[in-house]
C-alpha cells in the first residue's frame, strides 16, 4: 500500500514538475501544464493512474476549498457587502439564462426533460478553480472582468446548494438508493425537512462568523505567542478542515463555507500570515486537481462518440459564451472586459462532476449520458486556458484596449503604497503621522499582543515575520513605493534590506537604526535613508538643557541643525573605512574609538563659535581691524 | 491705561549690544508684554491663534527689530505673512486691528547721514519702512514714525544709555492717553523734545 501510494505521489509530482515547467517555458498557463500532465499519466496514455483518478479528484477538490478560503481572506466584509448587487444580478442572470438555453438545446436533442434540466444545472456552473487561478495568475482581481467573474462564481457556489437539494425531488426512484451513495455528503440535509435544512445552514454560517471572531482569532494569538512556526501552519489547516467539515455536515459546499471563514478572518491581523502559509499548499492541491481532471478524460467514450461529444462541447461552450457576453453587456462592461469574462467562464465547472454523479446515483441519468457529459466537462475545462490564450493573443490586441493590464487610476493608487515594518513606539509614530496625511501604510509586526492592542485603536496591522519574501509579497511589496523599516533589530533590518535590494530594487528603503554602529552596516548595504533613533532626541535634550542655562533658542536650533549635518557627513566617512572582524570585544572597543574620533572632530571644528551671522560685535571688530590698517 | 505689545525679533539677541541696552530697561510691568519671536518660534512655526489673541489684547503694537537689508529680520516677515490674515486683519471682515497704534523700533549699523538721497543707502529710513506703514494702513491702524537707534557700531555706552532712557519715556507716553499728533510730525519719534526730559 505504502509503496503504491509513494509511487503515485512520485508520478503526480514528477508529471507536474515536467509538464508545468515545460508549459511555463513555452509561455502557457500552468493550468495547461497540469491538465497535460494528468492526461499523460492517466489511463489512456501512460496508464500510471487508473480508476483511482476519481478519488484523487475528490481529494484534490480540497485545493478549491483552500483557494476560496484565501479569496475570502482578501475580501473584507464591507467590500463583500458592496458586491451583493453584482453577485445576485450577474450571477442570477448568468445561471438563469444558461439553464434556460441549455435546457432548450438538450430537449431539442431529444433528451428527457428531467435529464435536460439536470444537464442544464451542471452546464450553468463554471469552474472556480480554473477561472480564479487564471485571474490570479494574470493579476486581474482588481479589474471589472475579475470582480464580475468572481461574483458569478460566488453566486454559483451558493446556488449549487439548492441544486443539490432539488435533485432528490426530481428523482423517480426511491431516495434511499441515493442516500446510500452520498450519505457522507448529505447526511443532515437528507434527514431533515426543508425548513430545518435552511435553519441548519443559517446556524452554521452564524457559527462561522462568531467562531471566527471569538474562537479562531484568540486561538491564533495563543499559537502565535508560542513562537513555533509549524503550529501556525497546523492552525491554518485546522481552520480550513473544521469549516469544511461543518459545511459538509449541513450540506453546504465546503468551498462556500471556507470562503465565508476567509471573509470573517480578513479583518484580523493574521490575514497575511494565513495567506502566505496556505498559498503553497493551495497551489499544489489545485495542481493535483487539474491533473485529476486531465486523467479523468475518458478517451474511449470520445472514440465511440466523437461527433456527439464534439458537437455538444462546441455548442455548450458557444452557448455559455453568448450568455456571459450578454450578461457582461447588460452590466455595462467594456468590450475587452466582456471578452475576458466570456472566455474565462465559458467552461463547465467541477461542480458538474458532483451534480452529475449525484444525479446518476439518483438514477436520473444513465451511465452513458453521464460519461459523455463528464468527458465534455473535462474537455471544456481543458479548453479554457487554450481559448483564453487565443483571446489574449489574437482577439484582444485587435480590440485595442489594454485595460486588463492595469487601469491608470489603479496604478496611481498602487504606486503610493507604503509598507511599514515594525509597529512599536517608533513605527506607530511614523504610522500615525502618515495616516494623518491620508497615507495608510500596510503594517507588518511580529508581536501579536501589540498587534491586537493597536488594532483596537483602529490601525490596520498585520502579524508576521517580515523577513520572509512570501509575506512581503502578500503585503504587496511588488507595488510598493516605500518600505519603512521601523524595527530596532538590526538583523531584521539587514535581512529585509537584502531581500528588497535583490528582488524589488525599485522599492525605496527607509530604515531606522539604533546607533551609528548599525548605521555603518546599513550604509555598507547601500541604504541611503538611515534614521538614527537617538540622534534627534539627544540633541533636542542637549539643546533644551543649554537653553535652561541661558542660551537662545534660535541659535541653539541652528547649531543642532549644523551638528546633525556634520555628524551625518562623518558617519558616511567613517562607514567607508575598512571593517574589522565582527567580534564582541572588537565591537565595544571600536565604539569607544569612534566616540573618541567624533569628539576629536568636534573639537577641531570648534563646534559652536563658528556662527557669526547677525553678530554686530563681530562686525564691529572687523570694522576696527580695517580702520587700524 | 493702554496695553503695549513689543514684538521683538533679533536672531542673535545675545550678541546685540544696542538691543540688550534697550530691552534691559523694560520693567516687568503689567501693561507691557515683551514678546520675543526668535525665542518663541526657533523653527519659524508661528502659532497664529496665539499671536492674534495677543494682538487683540493690546492697544499699541511695537515692532522692535534690527534693520537688516533695509527691512526686518526674516521671522518678522514670516509673522506678518502668517498672522495678519485676510478677513481678520484686513479685507471686508478684517477689523481686528482697527484703531490700534503701531510703530517700528529699530537699530541700524549705518549712521543717519548714510540714509538719505546723498548717502550710500540712497533713501531715508522712513522710506524703507513704507511696507510697514502701508501694512498698518491696510489694517486700519495708526502708524507712528519710528524710534531709531542709528550707527550702533560707534555708539558709546553713554549714548546707548540715553536711547534707553528715551525708549522708557516713549513707553510711558504710549501707555497714557496720548494724542497721535504729538508723536507724528517728525522723522523719528526720538527727535521729539518730549522724549528728552
């Protein structure tokens, strides 16, 4: 068994690595690579994977669940509420129109009306996995086509619950046979009357919202306090698993539940940490999912009915495309956005696998009908990336608009992005002042207690280790103009500096340092904007002390500015001197040496009495001197 | 009794012999407010509300400053730019300063003879002070001729003592119910015999 499992894992992983990297090299989407890998290792080409393909598909659907959790994380409740009209309007229209037309088509083709209705349901749903993966990969989440696609997919996720609920009612045969097959999925839903089903769903949704706030976030804080990183990964998985289990228990799509869970947690400081933890797992599972789809394409069925399958495939895609285009038109999308929406959602989605096999279990569909439809579904999913590529390469350039790259408005908004690392006393002052100017920095901090406290004060603070590239990336470093490093840990500042200088050299770094010694290290890493935390404060104190001894404030103020200017210059000069071993004894000795050097330079410069401006005494002496000669 | 506000601007007061002599004499009297701009606002960040309140609380305003490049030190210009706001100091609603008296008290390095059409400064001090005069006029204030201590580089301690005495007398006159005319028909108020008793 273990050997077999290991072998399967090797086949899948090797297939993924070879095919996806090939696809990427040729400039194709990774989805095509995964699908291709699936077909290759599937029963009809290399035959590594046989009947178990279906099980793997079921397992891999978990990638879709995770994806929706992550999407939920990015959508804050207030934005979700803003989208309600698009979700209901566009989603409802798309599902309704597609079902109507598909139903007509299949009735015309001579299918039984109930069968046609089931097929219409299956066809009206698109693939969240493929569409969202494409949208994310292309960075189109912010565009209108991206949000429209997302709204429609979300509506489909909701409506599929009702479809699954209605199916048993359409069955002529005894319901018991169906529940035998799908008792796992629909236990509670089946056993309760309709009113209770709704109640159960509402209660479980409420449970997620409440648990998110009062159970999950406190738990994450406890976990964060332990400082054990893998515990956080475990916690992230626990959240997603628990939500999925609950949702399956009451009969809602786990993906929808996970999405809700994500939305609930999107306001928490753990948003970015959860994102960067789950992201790689999600991608791998989605890859597995696409491979399973590829492997499940039944080439024998295709060989038997090439014309039927080809005909229906084309008809269904064209039909879905027309509906999407019309919906896009009714919601006033621009032409290129309409095209993107159309090509992105014109496939039949993974829910079709669920719906069709459920209907088959209920004896609504015959084996052959199901096989044909499953093949069509898999093929339509496989075609999506290819159609998308055709659209992108051949159609969109002729349409002329390039809105899908980035709208100018977005570009300005994003180019103002500031990332603030460290939100202690120093960082919070920086953040508060910037915020008072309407600049909201994306804040990263590693102290969950502080994060909690500051969030109560209304700051947008996230929890995480900012020296990790993936965390910086999910915080949006790619679009950032400034990265302000306000931590007092020189090791962190140096690590961030190295990452940013290497990966995102366009981001301007502004770094706080404790003392001149740390400043030297950063200067040697080529950081120009260095802020020694003690310099201004100590001089302010010294200047006030001198004021209390009778010195005039304005004169002191000018001297402080002179001192800073001079000290900065000497800092840069000394940093350029050759370095010694980083040894503690050396460090201490070196610091004393530098103190001496600074004092010596101050002395040479004659620090205060250099300033003869507005000094009538000085003028008088000069006059006397010139009178004497 | 009238209240007097001395708005003093010297970037290096600690080195100014003439101004130290003049200011030293100011008694700690309730009707005189000595307001040191460079000391209050070393960063030039002038508190406009506070300044306006101060002005409203006083009847006589004195701009006391050295004469730099034929005008005042920079902070006094900053003060004018910030404090004398539209519709507060001037403009249709700007009546806050109306009826108040204002004058300059200045110290110059150059002697009186170089400030005339034949001297190397070409113009008189009164001519150079026109912007202040007109500022006063626009704000509805009575502008008095300046009190000028000139040729400070060559003044003896005794001379400075005399000027300080005159300044004291001037402040005494200003606090009383003085007649504008008594102080107007002259180039400098310190030329008037009433200051030299």
